[in-house]
C-alpha cells in the first residue's frame, strides 16, 4: 500500500510518488532566530520529525533541509533592544534552537542553511526574476510583481481581486501593485546590509526559502512543509518566485502542520499566553510532549493545556511500564518446552501481526499518528496480558513470544520517534555495565554499586538507610523498583 498525503495545493489526499524512486527530498521552513521558540513552533518541528521518521521507517532515503532565517526585521529590532549586534543575537538563538530540538529528540536536518550565508545565491534568483520581467527595482528595493505571475494564488486558493490587501511588504508608494512583495530591501542606517546590483540592502524573507530549497534539492522537489500560517503569503510567494524563475513546478506535495492553542485560545502576545518550549521542557519529559503531539492528527488544531499534558503523561507511563515489565520478563525468560509455540502463543503472534498492519495502515493514511497510537496501546494491552501470564507462571513461556512483543513495540516507537533519545537505561542485576568513555567508572556502574549497598542494608534490616539511598537516587532521576529476586532501575528525565 502506498503512503497517501494531504496536499494543500490540491486539497486532497494523494499517493506519495517521489521524483526519484526510494528517495524523498523535503524542505521545511525553519526558525527566525530572534527568540526562544514556543510550544506552537515546537509542534510544527515535531510533526515534520514524525513525518520524516515515518518515511525513513518505510525505507525511504530522506534528504531534509531546514533553513535558518538569521536576518530579518524581528532580529534587528530585538538586537537593538538588547544592545547587541544582529549577528550575535541570531547566533545565540540559533544555538538555543538547536539545543531545544536536541532536547525534544528531533533529528537534526541533513542541512540547515543560513540566510546570511546565501546572499549571493539569492541575488542570482532576484536577478533572474528581474531579467524575466517578474520583478522591478524601486528606490533601491526590488519587488516581485504579482500581476505578472498568472498562477499567483494557486496554493492558498486566494483570489486577490476579491480581497482587501492587508499586508504590506514595503512602503506602498514604492510598489506597483498592492500584493507586490519585497525580494530585496534597500539598506537603512544601522542595519546589516550587503551590496547588490540595486545598491546595498538585505534580502526579503520569502526569497531565502525559494533559493535555498532549490539550491540543495533541485528546481523541483518532493515535499515542502511548514506551519499552516505560512501558506499565505510565505509559501504562495516562495512558489511564485521559484516557478517564475525556473519555469518548472516547484514542489510536488505541500504539507502543513495545524495550529496549537493554549487552553482553547490562540497563542498570542496580547493574551500573554505564549509558552516557550524551554519552560515546558523544564517541567515535562520530552517524551510527554511528543506523546501529546502524536495524539492529535498533524493537520488538526491541537489544544495544549495542563490537563492535556497530564493525560499524555499518563499515556506515556502506561507505555514505559509495559516496556519496563517486558524487559524484566525477558531477562528472566528462557526458551521453554520443546521450543514450539503453544496455541496461545500462535494466537498472540497472529494478533501482533494484525496490529502491525493496522498501525502501518493508519500511518500510511496521511500520517495519522493519533490512530496509530491507538494501535500501539492495543499492543501494550496484549503485551501486558502475556507478560502477566508469563510472570505468574501459569502458561508455558517462550522467550521468542516476548521478543515478538518487544520487536513490535520497538518498531512502533521507532516509526513514531518515541524513546529514540530519552529512553533511560534499564539495568538488570548480573549484567556487567560498560565503563565510561574515559576508562573510569560509568554512571551505570556507580548506580549498581549504590544499589548493591542498598541491598546489603536491606539484608541487614537497615531499612532506613536502604530507603534513603533509594530516595536520593529518585531525586537524581533514577527510579528504583524492587522485584522478585532483586531490583531494577532506570533513568527518568
Ligand atoms: Zn520558508
């Protein structure tokens, strides 16, 4: 079964057919680095991480380009406020963004080109548009003349004649038409600028994406993504610039991530309800945030609230407990009987196979992670039941059936990007943990040592000391559980 994606351009689900067999070229609009990103931005990046990981899971090679807008009005204004240069400000927040994404477990892009490092490339595209008559110079600015591009509006479905123009990319009197937008902005005193055939200035925002996407992925590529709020004007303008210059279709599939509301309200400065990702990450495990995001289809609006976080936390707990118990059962299980599966185990295999197909079916259907999560919980339920039977000793047990459960779970975690970076260590007594990279004792060895001491304390009935060791470890984020015949632990973020 092929993957089907909803294409904003055609407003329907289409079969995903990449330009090159087995390869997907993908561009997602990156951050404007003037501040820490908020949870709404994070949703967009998590959604495209989910899509990218699923394409990888389905065997595609994925080239994923995400730009960094490091010159922009917002950056210049904020730099002035903070009394630093725009370059320093942009560098600071670009690094903060990279850290945030790493903390969130988002895979780094194949490449993250920065606007300021591609000024010459942009000047080439702007010259191409001027030469072909799609753009004109006006008092040191260069504008794209929307009237000249007959297809303008085809992505967003807007009919510009029927609309009052509400946006302005520059002073009105410098433009020929109300919808014309700036490709190049003449330098103002105190602003960063580069020389150009039209005098010193800096590029507009839209031109950087057309330029960098086609530079790295070719004049036509497979997927262009971004938040729903970018469809107009940003993506409409990107498309106009690229197609006017190359004369070729720019993008095969336009994918847009839905908006995020806070407590059912739009996140906005005026409401004062903007939640920086950093703040949310301090209070919550990154996996909880991912779980919350996966629970809503990527195109639907998502409500972010303390309640929805708590729900996601509870869901995650169910999954981690299942994985934990499964690991534990695996460490104890042996190949039982004559190595043949019982009827019960054959039935389990069949069920797991069916659930796996169902999972893939949902993800293939426009990356329906919410429905796929539902199937993951079915697998959790099946696994819990079987692990319960195995550990109670009521049924003959086969390691291979436990491994099957683990394989299916790990497979789904990988496809959804769950636990791909933050899944803590699980240590089983009797297994020698590896030493640290510098040859000294590793964290795992030291935790094991402390837990051996705790065990000795318990054996000597010094329960107070034993509890103190456990509680101190809990404070450090190491969760300890006593199980028959010993203990086990894992790191929680
Ligand atoms: Zn863009």
